[in-house]
C-alpha cells in the first residue's frame, strides 16, 4: 500500500469509496473496449487507475468523484423528465362511455375503436381525439393547445384527448387510436428531443473514440518495446507507460463539465434561475433567436377586464351588478368579471331561473326581468344586431362578454390576458442585444396579432404542439431559445437549443427544460 501512496487509513478509505462509486464507470469503460468503441468512461478509468498505480491516489479518486457527480446529475435530470411524462397520462381517463347500438357501455379507453362514438358529459375529460357529431359545449383545451380561454365546440369541430368538457353534452366520433392522439404525440416528441445530445457531448464521444485507443496503444508500446528490443528493465518501462497514460489522458476534458456546472448552477440560483446541467451555458452563446409562448409566459395567464361599455341607457354600476350576478361560476370570464366588480364594491344579487346555454352563455331573471350574458352567437341567434364597438374590441385581441335582454344589448365587457409587467422591457432589451424574437401560440391569429403588435415582435398562431416543434426546428439553424410554461410547450422546450420554463409552469415543462425561472420573472432571461 505504501508503495502506491496509500500511507494512511483516510487515504485508503477515500480510494476504496472512489472505486466503489466508480464501479459503473469502470464497467462501462471495459464494455466499450469489448465492443471496440472506446468512450469517455474508459478515459476516466485509465486516468484514475494510472494515478493510483503511480502513487497519486487522491488525484485518481478526485477524477472519479467529479465525473461521478456529472453522471449522477445527468441521470437524475433524465429520470425526472421521464417521470413527468407519466403525469401526462393522468390527463386522460382510463374508461369512457361508448355508444354501441341503442345502448351505452362503460369500457376501457384502449378498447374503443376508430369510428365509434363516445359520450362525454359536463365535467369529464375527453379520452380520445375525434370529431364532435352531436352537442355543443365549452371545452378547456389549454393543456393541449395553450389557448387562454375555453373554446366553443359544436358539430364538426375537432377535440383532443386530455381536454376538459366544461358545460355541455358531447358525442364524439373517434378518428384516432389512443397511441396516435395528440397528447401521446406530445409525450413522444418530448422523449425524442431529450435523446438529442449537445454539440460538446457529441464531440467528446467522437474524440474519445479515436483518442483513447491511440493513447493506450502508445502506452503499451512504451511499456514493452524498450525491454524487448533494448533489454531495458520491464518494471521501469511499465511505470513510464502508466505515467504516459496519466499525462496523455485528457482529465480536464472529462471533469471540466461538472466543475463548470457547480459554479454556474450556484451563481444562477442566487439570481433566481435554476440551471439543469451545462448545456444552457454552452448553447445560449450560440443562439440568435428567442421564441416565446404567449399564455402564461408573455402574459399573466389569467383574464382581466379591460373595457366596460354601457349601451342603450344603462349605467356601469347596474351593468356590472347584473353581469356579476349572472356569472357566478368558476369559468375564467365569470371570475374576472366578479373580481373587477368586487374591487369596485359591487356585489352580486340573487338570480332566479338561472339557465346555462352550452357554448353560448347564461340566462337568468333579476327583479322579474330576463337577462342574457354570453358571446355574440347568443345574441345573433336572437336576431339582435351586434354593435360596431364589439368588432373593434375583438380586433384588439380581446374576449367579449355581452349583456342584454331579448330585444337589445345593454353592455359589453371586454377582457384580455394581460401582458406581464416586464414583457415590454424584455423584448426591447433582447432586440437591442441583437436577438430576433418570435411568439409561438396556439391562440387565434387575431389575438396573436394584437399581442405581438404591442410588443413589436414576429408571431405564428394557431399552433398545435407538433407545429411548435416544427417551428423550433426551422429556427434551430440560427440557434433558438424557447420560453414557455405549459404541457403544450414541453416538446418545443425539449427540442430547442435551450428551453426556459416559468417557475409555476406545468410539471412536464419544468422537467424537460434546461432552465427554470424561480420567480416567474422574465427579466432574469
């Protein structure tokens, strides 16, 4: 032991522990030799063993410890990402009601065949992709498309597995098997993107494949040629061969990543940013484009009242009182109106005969008079002319709630998912730094155009998750950073050169991203 530099129990213990935790590294190195594909694990193993045999055990142990740390961080990140993918399955129910003949049967989702009709009642999640053949309802498909508000689905409209049917009865004709649903594609896109290696990782793999056998071959020649041809002492030249291995093995290349990771992660965390590995540091410097999701990223992710128009002799207080009374529900529009009214001291009143009109709005009696609160289709169905002001508000990307009677409109409440306070300054600063900024959103083009125009940035609208990935792939030639928060953003976050997730985003988005903003502060970018 003393001849190897193991002169104290503490040093022996350090080396024994290093050998134990590095056993998988040693095994991987040996397997790479057997497969004739030398890898970085073989380089580290050679350096560590060579250091111990040349009486530098602590240096050999240090190489193992640092490399083990890097491998452990990478494995943990992959494990968490894969675990988060399982959470996507929880969005899809395990059983559903299917129409077969004149009867309804509750069956496992995997038994439903393409072409069959399933029934989805209010409050249930849609189990399979398909086309609505009967019924009308508001459907919350934010986890899938990222749209900020629920959308009306009626006969002929497409719906996606994992979406929530909020208020109506729907019959849906299944047009895709479970494994081909959009939410299944999201999982697969994320998984494939996670398998992609950074340029430095790919370089080290190629480098070690050529460099390791060359170094080992030279060391073997140094060890045996002089004794065989010149009669030199074998022990001396074997020792020199080991020295050659330790010197030539690029330990700095192997351990520089974990050392950099620890330094960068610590510094970033102090500033409210969580880094997952060294990839974001490497890639950010090469990126020229930053793509943003809209809902929950550039915006706050919740509706707020922006305009209240009182028409045909109504006053604002009365208008808000009626709207708040009719809209007492968990619907985002109702909650935004209630909050706006509450801040102004306006309280709801008792409503009689409250009735829900799926995909349209609500009807109720107040002081013996019937009022209607809903979208423009609710009033168009009654033949009431829609004021020009509503078109102007919609062109600004705002969501409209109309209040009226059976004969006239008495008020309009406009709502919008408000921009974060720091969004304007961030986009301005990024442009000054030379970055091109693009907004990628599942929302409609009217809303996207209004938001992007206000921020003075490019946009792509009506994007499904797979469309966002395609957009990222087109931009990745320039080097692209993706910033998002939702399940629908996860494939694009994983595919981008660098993925940045908001701290309160969906679990899968947080786990597949390279960076997380702890306080949801975009200025940290």
